[in-house]
C-alpha cells in the first residue's frame, strides 16, 4: 500500500487546510501459497467507511477524524491466517468507529490512545476466536496500523510487517520488526546482511492472536507535501531493499 501526500487548496469545514492523499493498494497470493493471508484496509474515519479499490488509486482528503491505513499478514494452517488478518482490519475499524468517530474533542493524544486500544482489542478478539474454534488454535497476524490526523501519522506496530516513509528519494523505515533477527542485530550478534540471509528470518516474537496479551509499539511522524508512505508485508520488504 502506498500513500502520497499532495498539496491541498481545499479547506476543511473549520477553514484549516487539509492534507490530501493519493492511495494505491494491492494484495497478491504470490507463487508459494494457495491462500492469500494478507489484508489491507483504508478507511475514512470521518464516515467510518472503508475505501474500495475498484480503480488503480483513490484520492482522499483527510477530514477532522483522519484516515486509517492497515496492512496485516496472517499466519496459521488452512484458512486461519486469512481469518486472523481479516479480523485485524475489521476489529480495529470497529473500535475506531465506536470510540473515535463519535468524539468531538479530537486531540492527538486521544487518537494515539484509541489506535493502541483498537490494536489490543483486535488481539483479544482473534485470541478468543482461536480458543473457541480449536481448528484455528495458534492463528495470528502481524499488523501495521497507521492513522493520519492532520499532518501527523501515528503508527501502531505488531510483528514484522513494515511502514516506510519515502522523502526526497530516500526510504526510511518507521517501524521496528518485532522479530528474532531484529533482536539479534540489536544485540550485535548478527549484521543486517546476515539477518536478511538467515533461515530464521521469518521468526517473529509477537503477533495479534497467539497470546492473550500483546505489546504495541507506537510512533508518530509529521508528514510533508510529496512524502510517500509504504505499508507492506514481508512479501515485499523481504525481497526489495530500502535502496
């Protein structure tokens, strides 16, 4: 999923300038699996409705309640990964509809809190579904969840899907993988090049669903005109270097 920030001459209902984004989103099953376990979601948080991609790209103006972008990469046998990633999107959006869209005092702190709480709620729901349906025991999904409020992007992270910001021709990773390789690199036991070539590079330390509790990494980044945000699963980041 790519999101490009554009110049806007269109004021919001309050008279303030709005950020306008052009969004392109695509998922593909690839050549290895029979099931597509990835999910993406774009939603206008003013209306609470998801955006459908029946055309190549969509142009959206960020209204007062902002815009949601999400990429999830499911895991589990049979259709479990598909279910987990789909639930991540639907449950996060459900919380934002119920708790954020109805608010009138739209503070950045409240927005960040609701994003974090929505991610925790999604974990609880996926974990509960797996407990109630033993054939899906152990299912889970990564989740990279970005909310744009005004000119600031808030990113909630679980697992090893990623968010990049491309500015002035350079891609910078906004998220940190919750993975074994990331931990070994930070400990100085592996180089980044060794981690990328390791047979254990797909081992993640957290996902939504497998455990009853999950730790959310939450960051924020101010955006500028011309920025491009990329949200992707490791199906892209594992094959294409930042350069």
